[in-house]
C-alpha cells in the first residue's frame, strides 16, 4: 500500500502497449518522428489551440526549467510560491537553465500565489540594481494539493500582464486539476492567461514523459536550443511521444486523473472523519494532507502503509493517490487508522 | 534500408521485454529502486571494478556533459578532438553544465587525439589569465569510426597524468569498440587510465539509456547534485535501469555490437571493392565512411538507401550499422552501388 | 547637502594623494606590484592574522559575488537577510558568479539574521532534490544601519558551523561597524567565526576599492581564477592598492568612520527629538532611518537636502553620513526640519 | 627600460589631473554623473555617430565579455582568431558572461581573421545540435601587432552579415590602430560594419578605463543589466569617466598612440637592421615582435631590458611601446643589441 507519491507507479497498460508498438521499425531521430508530430496535434485538439507548440521531455524538472529558460533573461526574477517544486525540489534547475535568474518566493494559503503579493513583489523594472521582473510560475494542482480556479488563474494573469511578467504553469498534476475542476483544458490555461505549461504525464500513467506547451508560439523560439543543450532532446523521440500519444487518446489522461482524485477524496474523507484526525488542507485533487495523531501514524507505518510524514510540516502527513490506487487499499488504510483511533480515544489521549 | 544512424532503431527484444516486466508494481523513486542497484552491480562485474559508481541517464549528451561537470571547474579547459561530439553536436551542453568551461579542439587522424598535441596544448597551469587545464575527453569509437587501442588510450592517459588532467571517455559506441578490439572492458578503460566513462547503450539496443561510470568513486562526489539540477534524475528510475540491466545481461551488449560491426565490415568491404569507390576511414567499428562517386550516391538515394552525405566533408558518406541491420540490406546496398559503378566505369567517368 | 548615500563623495585627501604618488614609474601588472603586497601586509596587521589572504577589487558587488563564488557550489544555498545587498541590490551578481546558487532570504529585526531561523532554513544536506546548504552571508553594518555585536556574530557562526555553512561578511560599511563597536577588527571577524570578509573602502574615503579578505587561506584557492574570469583583475593593480594602502595607514579608515558615525548620531538625535518625528531603526553606524511627517519630508526636499524617501518602506527616510559630512550641514537639516515641525505642531497636524 | 607591456605604465598627466579635479564635491552615483554623460558625447563626436551608446568599465576583459554577453545567446558561437585575447587571456570571461557560449578559434596571418575561413566555420544555423553562429570578434590592433585596414574590416563585416553574425571589435589598442592607419575612427568601425567596440584606454594613458561603444543602440538593451550583475557598475562613476573625458579631449588619445607607434617603428627598425636579427611580424602599431638570437636576448635581459620572450612562440620576443616610452630607452635597447650582435657575427654564430 504505497501512497508515498504518484511516481512510485509504473505506466498504465495503454501507455505501455503504445510504447511497445512504437518500438518497431526505423524512425527519424531527434524528434522528427511521426509520434512527436501526432502528439503536438493531439495537444492542439485537447487545448483547442491550433497554433500551440509542444515539446516532449522526460522529466518535470526539465520541463519547468527549460520553459523558464525560454521566458526569462539571466538577470530576471521568477515569482513563485515558496513551496513550489521549482523553488524547493529541483536542486536549482531553474537557476542552471536560466543562467542564474532568481526565484523570488511568495507566501500564500494552499500553496497558491496571491495576486496582491505578486504585485507588491514585482518591482524595480528598469532599475539596474534589481533583478528584473520577468515571469511568474504557478503550480496546478499546487504543492498543497489545492486547485486554482479559472478565475484565480485569470487574476494572477492580470497582475502578471500589468507587471509585464510571463505566466508559466507547472502542471505536474495538471490532469488532476482539470479533472477536479471539470473544465476544458483551454479554460484553465491560455484562456485564463497561461502562456507556457509544463504538461505532466509521468505521475499519471506514463513512465517518463512530459510536454512543454507554448500557447504563444513566438515564445518558443529558443526552446529547441535550450533543450538540446541540456541533453533533453532524445535521439529516439518516439520513446517519449508514443507514451504521450496514448496518454492523450480517448481521454485516458482524464480518466486516470478522475480515478486518482476519487480515491483521494475517499481517503481524505475517511481519515478526516476519525476522532482526533483532521485535514491540513482540503482534498481537491489527488493528494491528501492529514493531521493524524502519532499513534495513528505509527500504526499505519507498522502495517506497511507508505506515506510521507513531517516533510510538509511537523505533524502533517501526505498520502498521494494514483491512476492505479485500489479502493480496497484506501479502505484498508482507513480501517487501520480507525482501529487505532478508537483505541486512542478510549485511552483518552 | 536506413543507415543514417544507429539511433533510428528501436530497442532490441530483450531490452523491451525487460522494460515491460519492470513496469509492474510500485518501486522506490529517484533511483532508489532495485533495478538501479542491480545495474551498478552488473557494471562492476563487467568492468571487474567492485568500487565503481554508476549513474543511469537518458541521453549521451547528458552523460557527457554531467561527467565533465563533475570533473572540471568553470574556468577549466577540456581538451578534445575538434570533431568530438561534445564539441560539435551537443549545442554547448558541456559549457552549460560546467558553468562555462572551455573546450579546446585538437586535430588528429581518425578523430583521435595525439598525445603530443595534447601535451602542447595543456599549458598555463596556475596562470590566472588562462583557462586551467582540467580534463581530456576521448571518444571510443571515434567520430571517424576508429578505435583507440589500449596502448593508445594509455598514451593519452600518461600525458593526462603528467598535465594533471582528468581522463573522460565518451563511449556512445563503447560496445562497438570493445567488440572490435576483443578486449576486456577493464583493459580499455580504467586499466588504461580512463577515470570516467559515458557508457552508451541507446545506439546499441536500448531505447534511451546510458550510464555514467566513475572508476574512481571519489570523483563522483558532486555528480548526483549535477544530475538532479539538470532534470536528469528520473522519478521512475526503473525506466532507465531495466533497459541497462537487460542490455548487460548475458553479454547482449557485446552480441549486438559484434553484429553491427560485422555488418559494417561487410558493407565497407563490399563498397570499397567497387571501381572508383573507396573508404575515407578504415572500418573499425560499426560506421562506414566512404568516398563514392556522385552517380553512386545518387543511385543509392534513388532506391531509398538512407545515409549521410557531405556532413563529414565534401564527397564523404557515412553509413552506420546497428544491432538489427540485416545482411540482405547490406548486400542490397552493395549490389545497387555495384550496378551503377559498372555503368560509371563503362562510361569512363 | 547630499545625504543620499555615502557613495556620492569623492576620495579623502590622503587616499587621493596616494593614488597620485603611485602613478609614477613602471610597475608589474596584474597584482604583482608592491602596493598590492603592502596592502595584504597592512590587512594582516589590522586583523592580527598573519596568514590571511587579501585580494583588491573595485566594487562591493564584485567583492561579495566573488567571495561567494569561492565558497559555494552552483547547487548551493546561501542564506542571507531578505534585505541584504546581495539579495536586493546586485542584480543577481552572486547567482552569476556562483553559477546559479540560490540565495535563501531570511527575516529578522534590524536586517540581522536570527540564528534560530538560519538553523531552521538550512536543511536537506545530502538530499539531491534540494540546493545544498553552503554559506551564510551577514552584513556589517546591516542594511538597516544596525551593528552585529561580537556575540551576535559568534552566535551566527556557531549555527553556521553546526550546519556546515561557510560564514561570509559583507563589510561594505565594516569600518563604521568597527568604529561603532569600538572593538578590534579581529574580534568582530575571524575570532567570532567569520571566514571571508568583503572589506569595504569605497564608501568611506576611497574612490573605488574593496578587498576580499580570506581569514582561512585554504578557502581562497579558486579566488584568483574567479576574479580574472570576471574581468576584475586590474592590469594596473596599484590603482586599487594605492588607495587601500593609504586608507589603512594611521587608522585613517577608522577616523573617517568615526566622523561619519558621529554625524549620523547627531542627525538622528536631532531629528528624533522633533515633535512628530521618530526613528525607524536605532542609529548605530552612519545611517539614519527616520519616520518624518510628510510636511517635513517635503520641506527638506524643497531646501535641497538629498536623501532617500520610501525605498525602505512607506514613510521611511534614509540619510547617510560620510567621511566628509559637515556638522553645519547636519545642523542645517535639523533646523530646517524643526522649523516645519513647529509649524506642523502648531497646525495640529 | 620596461617593454613588457603597455600596461606597466601609470596614467598620463592630463588624465591623472582630470581624475584629481573630478574628486571634488558630491556627484550622483552609478553612472548618473556628468562626467559619464560628457564621455558619451565626446565619443559621439569622435566617431561622428550621434546615436551611439557608450558605457565605461574598468578593464578590457570586462569590456569584451560584457559586449559579447549583449550580442549572443548562451548557445551561441563566437568566432575569433585563435590568438585572440578573449580566447587566450581572459580565463574564460566570455564564457562566464554569455552563460556558456562557445569561442570558435580560427587561424590567420598576423592574428587576423580570414573572411573565407569565417564563412566556412559559421555553419549550422537553425540546427539544434550545433551552437548557433552568433558573432565574430576581431582585434584592432591584433595580438600580433598588426592592423586591419578599413577594407579588411569591411570584408569581415560582409561575411558576418551574410552569416547573420554580430561584429565586435576588441579595441584594447584601438588608438594605436587608428593612429597607424591615419583614418577617421568612424571609417574603421561602424562605417566598415563594426557594431560594438571595446574602446581601450588603460594601455594608452589611463589608469583603468575602457568604454563599450554600441554603434547600433538597439543592441545595447541588456548591457546595463549585464554590467551591474557583473559588479562592473562603479558607484563613483566619475572615477572611470573623468579619465576617459581627459583621454578623449584634444586628441590626447591619438597623440599618445602616435608616440607609442613611432617608438615601436624605431625599435623594430633598429633591431631588424642588426645582423642575425629579424621581425616575426611587421611593426604596424605599438608592438614589436622580433626574432633575436639567444645571445642578444640574454644580453638585453642582463642589462635590465624587460620584454616577453617565448610566449608567442619559441624564439619570438615581444616589446611594447607606450605613451611614455622614451626615445633614449629605445636607442639604448638597439645599441645593447647591436653590441652583442656584432660580437655574435664576429664569432660566426
């Protein structure tokens, strides 16, 4: 029962089969293959944006850092939430790829950026002493498992425009957000003002595949050079693109995400209902952040439930559901917690 | 009949099957999985070096650039052949990952470095005006399809030692070189003085998998940070390691390489024997560099043979054989060339 | 009456005369001159540290960024106050020179770092996902014009040691801090745990001269290469060193600083005593941060007093005194403010 | 008798006096001062280009590297002569400031670039595997003491245009070249196609002052940020600009250069006329490259003549004349060489 992350899973069957099928025969290398062309077409359909440009890469860190490298100068400032993956979990990849741009961390509930704070931070345009306001990056779903509504994205975008900032979205769990909001992908991205999206797939049914999606093609001019120079242009491009093609076909990506979200809702609801247990953040996508009493934590660990304890704050646990999380495992976690919870309560702890 | 590169192929069956098998179940992420541990063990066996450290990455450019980033300071000089992949074909990846180190190009027959030239170039130790001699990178097999003998590697290594340079080997086609030389992998690497190897697999039967192998573990201290920061640490590490495990098992890697080399020998021999045709470089591994008359080139292109014409010099063609090159295709190329060749000769061209 | 900054001044007479004298004759270039050797000796005396290494540079930004480049890897974290010059006013110089290290901003009264906050932030040693805790930089005197006591420096140093961080001090106004504390320079630096100091001189009587002082010489190994590569090694080294030599002779640096501090105390005391006026921060060195009513601000601007209004917060003014600030100018500012202040009060504003 | 370099000298009297005069009073900091404005005006007059933009910096390395940082992307290629200062003597500064661009070295007599070689090297536009042709940098006068004629510059510029390269000129000894050619500065720069010039002054009468001159102002958009971020924006801008203002006034810069050139011609002529002695390169500016027999070299060293022996090739010596080289010293060198030369000849060596 592994809830440590949605990246402990393998690929879902359709993706794996597509990869196997794509293995046959010779193909043009370095992204000139047909799979890659079809992935871009599929993304154009999904996002209802016939001129978007899409570039497959293998990891989310690469997607984010390469996207930012296309958007900001080395003396630029990138505003993001202080808990953002780009700020905390990428060992400085954005700094490397941008040539030393500065990530400026902002606070905000649910790991969301507050437009007012963004406006207050983005100062100093044209003053040579200060790094230059260049971009803002938001995460959808956020590091706290929350989801920006279309209006919330639009509000960030409006501030970004007024401050001449590019708007990037880290969509490592974009599918979960779209599924949760039940909106058209266009509505939560370019129609709301997002200019570049790291479209995640690895965590939601692929093995290693993301796409950097430029909704404004003129922003992509330097991307291909940055990608190659970073060693992220695969010679056998179909490895990435065959995964993405299958992932996008027949709404598989949304189906996977809906399942994961549903499992998370059940898990969060079940745990939160137990005596002495609570949620640290609302369950809006596929992550569950709980406040469980130490005996419950210990008991779950004892029976082999894997989750993260303490990283997001003392006393906070994170459980992540994935495309293949089994309802019986979810129920087993709740039951195990309930058993202890009862004893805890009985003991008056 | 695609001889454009050994990267137009898919994975060989055993590698693909291993990837499919590895997909099952949950696994620790970010390289803490069992496949990755087993790959390191397998490489220790292959190289008879129980303390080597190995790190899977997805592309050869990443392997080379990350290896160099571990070896040289930003104000360092890296000596390499002027035709080296790191100098010509990686869009500046070594410069990015090292923080701006300088690649100093050297000449040399067969795209091999000449120790005397290396010694002459590696000057200025301790003089602040000059980039500091830091590393030398040789390619095995070389960009001209040639192979360094163990003695040749040892001669470069001796110069490197005397100039206090680290010795890196770009082994994108390392398997082909080992197969061609019929030596123990140890003999052509650490026993000859190589300290870090980019162990290629993508071109020889994998989909996207290389390993950076440190024969001196103390040189690897910063590697893991560089890799993560470059977005080259896969969350689902088994994607890379399952390929490499199968590739290394039962000498599959050498078997694939031997086949490719044999096909190249046959192709090179067959073409060179034709009237008016010659070889630009000896066929020592799996690449064939030819000097074919324009009518032959045109005729081969007309019947759909894919190869590279002109990139390595005017009038020079490159054909690359792979793990899955078919003998009948090789013979078909020779026949097609022979047919034209006869006509060319008859016409007195 | 220019109180905008201590960098609006020229050099003090002794420094200028030394520069003129040094101009005669030929001298070895690139720092091999005698002035540079003597400056290092003088700093060894001043700091009672016979093995320190000192390197002149022209600007404070260069001093800070080059010092940090010697201390941290590109994937390192540098902790500093969020108002620190390196974080706010150097347009990303530390990021450039370190190859992309991350500045992690901390809060704290008087622009001082709180050891407890430093300890809480410096996490993740050895975890590849996170930038690696590498250094802490404190500013003496701080951006709020405050001064760390020896005990306060030692407390930061103790935390730094426990977290394996190098300790850098940005001493753009180091002289003012030493004069204010009336301590031996050693006591507030290496004896308290400082490992590298940006020893400022430009703001306190030089034209353009700073020195990077390594109290632990082994940390300076790469400095000379970083400096050259940054274009900060002057061919005519005496330009910088002659200034520094005169600056250090006969305690001129402390005399200048004592004067500036005394002027600031008088200015701060005089303004704070006025009705409706206050200090935003205590006057501990040569900067005065005030909270003056708008009519007072306007009146001072009207009579041509130059100072900074609003940058450090709404309603906050900064006045900086220098080695050549005239007491009569200070009194004139106080009188002008008092005149308005009286009217303000009379008007019941 | 120091002929080691033109950077062993102090400033010429007018420059030093201007610096002393400029020291008085308060001035706006960070380049907002009046001296800096006047320097730009003076350069507009000198170059007959009313819209040029000029930025003072302290060192030639900074001027070159910052100029290139404004012109090329991090994945760009900069073509230069293999002996160019930027390639050999700046410890990788261009690589640092451009974020890792690649310097591609070319051969050529007299350290001049040959347009045909440039055209042959500047390949691969738009191909992601290759660094992108971005700029060419020529040195005037060259590292071999030679001078590009206006036609030669124009020929390089024409190739640059056809290959979409920016044209930068490293003018560390620009004054000597202009004096030697006796042309208008405009003729040898923007009228011939130069877009950005590192206008040197340090070697020809200043202490530490250069100017980066953009003949096309739109290319300067990012320069100010690069300069600040590199720590090369002086707070007391008059330090640099007062020097440059005096240097440009009344053709002082050309007068100094004419003197240095005349001394070099006499020295070269005198030495070349001696038996067994020759010139390695023609004396076109203020540098003299000789081929002196070892006994002559030894004798000169014995009597305290300073020059560089061997760095530019075995058996090659370099003597540099400056604004203050004395004719009697030149004659003394020739006499000392002649004395030995006679003995050498007599001995039949």
